[in-house]
C-alpha cells in the first residue's frame, strides 16, 4: 500500500523549470528528498520553490489533506506559515514605520504603548523586540493569562514580566512580536491586518496572502491541527482573534516568492518601491551585539537581523546553527521557519531563495518538527548545490 501511495505522489507532482540556472540532477534530488519525506510519514504534502535571478523551479508534492477525503497538493495551496509571519509582517511593518518616522528603533516600546511599563518593561526598546533580546517569554499561557480577544491579549502582554535585563541575552519570543504588533497598531491608528494588506501585500501583488482566510480561499487551505480549516494553528493567535504578528498568516509559495524577490531587489518589485534600499540592508545585516549569547543553547553566540534569523543556535543537541541555511549558503543570508513546518531562506550572495511550505499534520498526530527541520537543512543544501556557476566558498562569512 505504501508503494502504491508513493507512486501516486510521483504521478500527481507538478513542476515548472525555466532557463539553465540550476543543475537538473540536483533539482531531481530535491524532488526525491521531498518525496522520501512523504513516504516516511514526516509530511503528507508540500510545495517547493527555488529561484535565482528570475529562473525558478517550483513544484507541488503529495496531498494537501487526507480527510475527510484525500486532496491533491497544488501549487496554489495556502499554508499557515506560523512564525514566518514574524518576518513577512511584523518585521516588515515595523520597518515601514521606522522609514516613515513613526517609530525609532532605540526608543522604548512604552513610548508608543504607554501601558507597557512596570517590572522593567519600560527598558524594552523596539530594537530588542526585533532582535528577540527583550527578555519577554516565548508565548502567553492562556491557562494562567486568560484572554478572549486581541485587546485582552495586549493587556496580558502589558502585565508580563521580562525574564532578564533587556539586551543582555537572546531568547526567542512570540510575546515580543505581539508587543510589536500593538506598537504598530498604535502608531498607525490601523488594524495590523489592514496595515499589512494595504502597505505590503497589495503593492507586492501577493493576492493569496491573508489573515483569517474565508470564502473560496478555504478550499485551497492546507489543514493543520487547528479545530477547523482556515483557523490559525497557534493557540494564542487563535484565541486572540486570528490576527497576530507572531503567527497567523496564510500564503502560497508564489506569493512568498514575490516577497523574496522584492527583498533581493532592495525593496522594489515590478516598479513598485515598498522599502528604501537602506532599510533592506538594515533589516538583513547583523544587528545583534557581538557578545550576544543564547542561554537556552549552551550560551553559544547569536547573529540576528531585525526580525530575521542569520545564524542562531538551536536548543537541542548538536546545537546546529540555522538549519534552513543548509551546508553551503554562507552566513550573511537570512530567513525564518515556522512551527507548522514552513521555511524561507534568502541568499543575497548568489541571489537565490528557497521556499518550502508543507502539511506535516498526518492522521496519526505525530509531531514531526525535528525531522522537518532536518529536511529544511537538506533542501537548502541541495538548492545551493543546484546553483550553476557560483562558488559559495569564495564568500567571506562574518
């Protein structure tokens, strides 16, 4: 039965390859790696996009859903991208506010959110929130910090005690991104989803990128462990109303490709200027202090951009750094992953990006995140190997 199912996967895959930017045997190896992950039960389906200088390779694999009836994965499937939301929305919206003079990176968040004071919270600057050095915990606990909507969640943020002196260490924090969301709403006078849609998604032509998908879009959403299709998988974001800056975005590989293209093109896409070039450089270069360490990962050093992962140690042995960079893309690229299994990595040296969006929620309910994170490493390594005519070893990593 497993062999028959695997054969069906091969028959239902779709792909498009353009130009001669990539070695075809390495593209075939990418396909094989994803198909093997499906056969091994790590994921039930996925969409992959690799692009360099306008030449792209993209494909759908396996199943979008298995119940109540099987659905073939398609390239226009919308995925809950979990923490990839942090870079596509939170970091981007915050830096638009910085560009427009609404926010200053080194001002305390309490300047814009006055109720965010007490217990040392007034020491937390906007920069700390973007670098995950605020000291705020990884997430709210709905059991001990109950809330029923976005406003009540913000009130809980403003009562949450930092774990350490802001700026003294790295600790990944979804709460920090939620505070950033509240700051953005306060300085713009607009809902977070409206600001992101009007100022980011629409200018970039990201037509299938939404919070709280409904209507006809629901048909194309890959289900997760959420109670209903189209609801965000993250419990905190769901309880807060389905729109939060740390996790709640639904999108496609094609739309994320447009976003990545804009990033590589210094803030411009198809004649539309979303960011100034200097803003992109600021966001994606190392902004963390040189002595920044991660107590959760043997106190190893950390390199972060403003919102973006550049070189971060993981908590679990052997403390691999930034798995989605793979073995060949040099330090200096940037990207992010998401709890639901999603990955975006952008290499500015070779001008290559890799997008992998998947459904890892099989019928047995097994948590396959560790295996999927290792798959990210494998896919990025193969994508770099696929690039023709570029010597990654020649790049001086800092």
